[in-house]
C-alpha cells in the first residue's frame, strides 16, 4: 500500500508539473492552484515517501530559500511570479541537495527553450498559420517565454535520479 501511495504521489507531482507547463504555453500563466496543490500533496505524502524529519526540515528550508531567491528575481521582472512559485514547490519535493540539480536542469532547459523560441520566431512568418494566431503564442516577437516548460523539464529529468524517488525503492 505504501508503494502505491508513493507512486501515486510522484506521478501526481509529475502530472502537476506538466499541467503547469501546458497552462503556461496556452495562457502565459501558471494558476496558483498548481503549486498550492503540489505543496499540499507533499505535506500529505511525505511520510510515505520516506523523507523523515530531517529530510522534511531540509525540504522546507530549501523551499523557503528558493522562494526568497525567486522573489528577488521576480521583483525586477526577470522571472514570473508563477514560475517562482512553481520552482519553489518543485524544490520542496526534491529537498536539499537535489533541488540544486533540479534548478540547474531547469536553467539548462530554459536556455534550450530560449534557443528554440528564437529559431522558431525567425521562421514563424513562413509557417502556414495566420499572423493573428502567431501573435497569441510564444512565437510572437517580444512574447514571454513559457518558462514552466523548462521547470517541468528539469523536474522530470531530475525525478528518477532524486532521493525522494529512491527513498521508497522506486
């Protein structure tokens, strides 16, 4: 039963990351309920994930540190508020020190996303779609990058390598 609950929790985390990426692509926003549900799910599933009291404390401290640092990046407009909440919720799941690799994977995926968007923006005028449609997407010149795609990518790359995944025998 414990393995079933752990699997369900980890799959739910992955699904919520993908949902955040999808909504960011579709609407350039990450609904608050996604990171809130991630946090609530972590609180409910931490005992079955084998995190322990020390691991839980380190996860909470990591969450607070990432949230504070993210807010410092949000203040000048370098990162969106939804992105900050999502990456902090992800850091809660990974805990210390796995959150560092999660953030590095997310940053690398963000660089890849930026390169892909730059290339697609150059060829978008030649695509067989209306300029009006392009204007509503990340392909439009000056449109924000849906960074939740990079955050979700970092999470999905890191998840099988993480201590939270290995702790229950995944």
